[in-house]
C-alpha cells in the first residue's frame, strides 16, 4: 500500500480516528509520519492532515476547466495546496466545497457573528421581502391605495439597500 | 516601540492572574479574516501581498488598543527575534517562516497580536492568563468590529467569514486553553482524557500547536470546527470540557497525594535536585522538571512567592530566549544546554528546599467517586 502523502513509498503507519462518529483513515510511510508528527496518535488530529488529501478529491466534482475569474485559481491548485485562492473561490467551486464542509464542520450554515455592514443588508432585504408579500396580498384584495403605499415603501427600502 | 523594549517584559498572560490559574496557564482566541476579492496570501503575488499588508497594517496600527504598540515587517526581524516571538506565542511557526509582504503588530502588554499575511490576510489573537475564554473573546471581538469600519472583510451570509483553508470558514475562530496536567500524566490517565476530548470534536495538541510534542505536561485544547455554531456556543462547549479536565486533574493530584505519596514526594525532590545541580540540560528535560516544580508550588511544597519566577523559566529556558541576551551570535546546542542549566541554578537557588510536610491540596479531595 502506498503512502497517502508522498504517493511513492510503502505505507507502514496506519491511522484510524473517529471524530464525532465519522471514521477517518490515513496510511503513511515512515518519513511522512515523522514529518507530520504522528509519533503519538492520540495527540494528533487527522483532520488537519486529511485536508490536503480527501479535500482535493471532493473539489474534483467541479468541472476541471473552471477557473476563478478574480484570482485565476483552479482545482488543480487546490489539490496541491489544500488552500483556496481568494474569497470568490468559494462561489466558483461551491459544488466541490459544499460536501467537503459538511464532512469537516458541525453544520453548513454560518450562525455566528455578522459584520455590521451585513446587518443592514439583511434587515433591508428581509423588510423588502415582507413588504412584497403584503403588496401581493393588497393587490389580490384590490386595496389599491394600500398597494400604492407599499410600492413606495419598497422603492425606498431598495434605494436604502443600494446606497 | 522597539523590539528590545517589547520583549524586556514578559507578557501579561504570564505575569498576570486569572481564574483556575494553577491548571489553566492561558486562554487564547484567534480570529481569521480576509479582505474581499483579494487573493489569499499563499496565492497572491508579492505586489498584491504588499498592497494588502500596507492597508491592513495601517488599519491595525490606528486601533485604540494599539495605542502603544510594536509593529514590524517580518523581513526586518532576525531568525532569532522571530523565534522569540514564537516562543511567546505571539506569532505562529508558520508566520515566522514568512518574509517580505508579511508583518506583525502587537500591543505593549502582549495580550493582543495581529499577524498580517500569515495563511489569511489577518490572524488576530488575544491571550490572557487562566481560564477566561469569554473575556478573551470579547477583547478580540471588539478589535474585529473596530477593523470592520476600515477594512472590507470577505463574508458570505451562508458560509460566514471566508478563509484560505476551508477548515476555518464560518466564525474563523480558534479558541484554545493551555492546560498544565502533571497529575493526569503521572497517573497514566492522560491518553484516556485526550481520546475522549478528541471524540467530542475538540483537538488536543502539544505546546506549540499543530504537530508538536507535548512537553512540560502542557496541552492545548481547542475547537476543531468553525462552521454551524456561533462563537459563544463553541466557547461554551470548550469551557465545559475544560472544567471537566480541571476536575480530573485535581482528582488525579489528590489521588497521587493519598495513595502514591512516596512517588510524588520523590518526583518533586528529584526535580528540585536535578534542576539545582545540573550543568547541562536540554530544553525538553528542563520543561518536564519545571512542570514538577510548578506542581510542587500548587501543592504548597514550595512557597507561592516563587510561582512567577518558575513560570518565567518555562519561557526563559526556550532556545531563542536563552540566546537573546547572550552576546554570542550563534550558540551550539551544547552551549545552550550549559547556559540553560546556569540560568535555572541561579533562579532555583532562591527557592527553598521542598518541604513535604506542608503538602496540601488546593481543593477538597474528591477521591471517593473515582
């Protein structure tokens, strides 16, 4: 069996770790295991190592021709480094990154801190959504005066969002 | 502020006081942030890195927290100076390997430091003494919020803060505590503890983080995942686990004192003897023995007044710290081992011999429910 890291030498160190009920396996040769500090399996987090390996296979789900328009990063580059090129890469390679994040984290939706600039955007887009629902209802009920007011409010909110 | 002035004093986290100080050496929270649509440092060209560094550095230097600060480009630091910062946990080993296009900014008490162009554009950390992750998080959270007004961070409503490595995406937060666990090591329970902490999705690492060996019975516990949980939830989870580990460590110490008293006395006595009388000592041996002296102070075998000098030795005996005051440009490891032994002998000559009769446990023994 080949070493998962250098892909050349014979693997002699076999590691299996169960984190959060998910099993992760890695096979290493003597040199790579030393290099990665795997002398004490208990003090060692496989996820860190697996990032560069398992992760690269996941991202292959994106078509190979895809290139980030902002930074020129390709999936071949990710395979080499295990790191992305720029923040926009998350949008470009979203098909490959999605399942990888699912394996790596507790969830796939951020629930933590939001920058203040996004508070405003979130507030306004939620407000517009509600107003639009009310507008549809008002039109259905033929309450045109209310509808006209709602339309003006939506315009205002949209203008605020754009500013 | 000059490099020599900032390192003349030990960091606030070493000399200060905090909850559970006898077991939790320090609490640290690190946030990873990047600028929107700018290539991450590992992918950026030199000119792009310099551009990001200049704008970020200026924003960081303008923070009220950085009123009195030390700020330097990495290429201006010697390998020795970089290593001193690594030993103080102010920059990472990865950051020390960087040169042109990377920088570091830290405040005078060394409780805040911002690495610019490490793996991410910004890696900012706050570090305090004892177990106070909540306070430490508030500190770094405020810095982050202040920086928001001058820098546009890469953020998506779905994935949160976007980072170079997908393993940091979401909160971009790594919260960790450095634990001193001689009781669990001496009673062979440490692997059991590490395994169970790993099983619940937290990482346990050695002294200097990823892939490093545990020395001086020091272990870092930190969160593994960053997406799907809010910062407060992650810290809450970490706190609960650390509190349990503290309890296990206290029980282990109590058990050692009651059932293996001779072994415990012997270990403390030998550690004191070796440190007082060695003329050449490696950094690893020194840390392991100092850990036992620290345990001795916790157990009142040595007077508490010696806590700070001993804690300081944990840092001062590290290779780069030893060399920083020496006039020699480059020392061999033999010369360092000799110098280290001299430094330790000098400091320990102030510490009286262990008084085993005074041994008492810091907390009521809870040994019956083992």
